[in-house]
C-alpha cells in the first residue's frame, strides 16, 4: 500500500516495503488496505481494473488472457464471458497454461514463486 498518498487517491505499489503488509495480488491489497475508499482509485490503478470493487478477497477471480501468445500469456483479474474463471492467479496459471515453458504466467504474479508449482 502507498501510505504516503492521501487515502482517497492511494493505490497499491508493486514489491514489498519494510513495515508495510504485502499481498498476493493488487486486488487483495486494495481490499485489505483501502476497504473504505470511495474514490475507487486503488482498483482504477490496476492494469485490468474491475468494473466494480469486490467486497472481499473471496470475490476476486482470474481468467486466462487468450489474446496473448501462449508463452507470454498471464491471467488477468476479473471474469470474461466464454473464459474459465479461477479463484486465484496460481490456479489460473496451472489450469490455463500447464505446458507454458517460459514461466510468464507465474512471473506475472505479485509474489511470484521461484519455480512453477505443479
């Protein structure tokens, strides 16, 4: 979270900082750090911003980015008609890109594993 910016304008920052909580995704960070933010600035700062802020981490879903080359593709927050949805980015990567040798999907995670889980 960006505690140096006014609450209504703040977003979540990539990486970790001493003394600040870390989250598995930007959406989880927005929910956990700015639950009463009425401006929607945190969610608006996401690469693929949801049309409405989810009310809990359990509401966050991910879908595969079939518009990107398989070896470069990642999973995106939200849902899209005609595409499967997953409860976590890791589950989406495993389910959607099981043969991806580049590791791009897992590398796109906020707290990427050092090796793709099986």
